[in-house]
């Protein structure tokens, strides 16, 4: 993230990919300075880059100790 603005440092290429594949279950995963892990829908990548994490509602926030089972169930569910 960039400084106090909490903008996510996504490259234009990453935003373009997320925009093109926004119909799929794609995510942006951000670890904050407090070590919380925020999971955001990939379709929100433009807003995350331009406006920051405070402008976008997270799908889920994971705090330490992380529940990796819940994280993987959300981001990579089995069929």
C-alpha cells in the first residue's frame, strides 16, 4: 500500500486483467500494516488502486492468527 492513503499498489496490467476477468471469482488480497489480510473482489481493483481500501468493502478480513482453512475455502473453494 502507498503511505497513508491506503491505495493498493496494483499495476495497470493487474487492474486490466482483473477488469477483463471480473466476471470470474478473482480476488485481490492485501496485507495491511497491522498484518490483517483483506480479501477484495477482483472487480474492485480499479477502486482499490485509485481510492484505497477504505473505499471498498472487503469480502473478508483475516486477523492473526490466520484461519487458513477459512481463507482457502473463500478464495479457492473445492468443487
